[in-house]
C-alpha cells in the first residue's frame, strides 16, 4: 500500500525582510514534528520572493504524487501576493491534478489541514 504524502508550500521566514524569522521557524518545526508524530509523510517547500518561485514550486510538485498540497497563509492572506497564490493553485492543478488543496491557519496546524483531505483519514472530508 502506498502512503499518501503531503506537500506544504509556504514562504521561507528566513528570507523575508523586516521579520524576525525565529518564531515562525519554531512554529514550522513544531508543525513538522506533528506530521512525524502522526506518521504522515510530508515534504516542505518554503519559497523566497526574490527567487524564481514558480520554478521552485514546480520542482517541489514534481517530487512525488502528493495526495494533499497545503498552502500556507503567508501566501494566501497577503494581498500583494494574490498573483502568486493564483499561480500556485494553477500549478498544483497542472502538476498534481489528483491532489486535494488544503489551507492552514498557522505553521503548526498544517497536519490538521492535510488530515481533512487524506484518503486514509476516516473522519476527514470524503474525496470528491
């Protein structure tokens, strides 16, 4: 049986100007640990706005056949990044069309977002 994998895509806090990255990095570490604690395999793609974000995201999406892609709030909720958010959604649809798309509210609840859509989660949302 193949284990369903999750890809989490978000902004790299170490590469954001004007932010202290340490609190977000600590929250990311706690979020990653939750995946490990629950035996859910996850990859992380943290992008910098000064790099070719599309190429980085496409490379990450092509790494595996992901069951769920979790999109971080930094990309979704910051209005100047609306274009990046739209591009990301369309890249997911193009490169992993069978993946569910989930949204977190913090770096620590990425697992919760993924569990709503993972096929092996009997209490989650049924696949459409």
